[in-house]
């Protein structure tokens, strides 16, 4: 059985599933993982602290940079105060899917 995707394709972009770890040494994306319940997500780390939305903003910027889209095209839509988040990324879905697949393969 193939693992679940870390994204869902929408009409004007994609919804990306991410597990965020704040207060890390570096801002980085660490590839995909599957949780015990079978859901897949990208692992992300940011230096920002989880106060006043700072970690979410850092995550939005990190994902935008990694996918080559403007920061204004990425927003946290679910999980604002949780580790597991859903980000909406606006843009051409086919192009975004290719970029995300490259990120999933990162070690």
C-alpha cells in the first residue's frame, strides 16, 4: 500500500500537511514521514518560538522559499496552535506537486 500524500490538490493550489518543531537550531524541511495513524506530512523545523504566531510565520516563509512562491501565497489554515498544520499554497497545482515531491525525498 502506498503511503498517504503530504498534500491535497485544490482548484487554485494545494493544501500541504506539515509537522512543525519550533525552537530548533536551523530553519529547514526534513522530508516526509508517516505518523502512527497513517497520515503523512512534511517535517519542518524553525528557530522561531511558538508565541504570537512567530513560528507559523517562519514556517510560511520557509515553505514559500522551498517551493519558489511568494511568501504571501502560503498561509496556515488549520492547526495554528498545534504541531500538525495544514498550509494553503496558492499557485499552479502541477508545478507545486513536483516541487513537493522533491522535498519529500530529502533525508
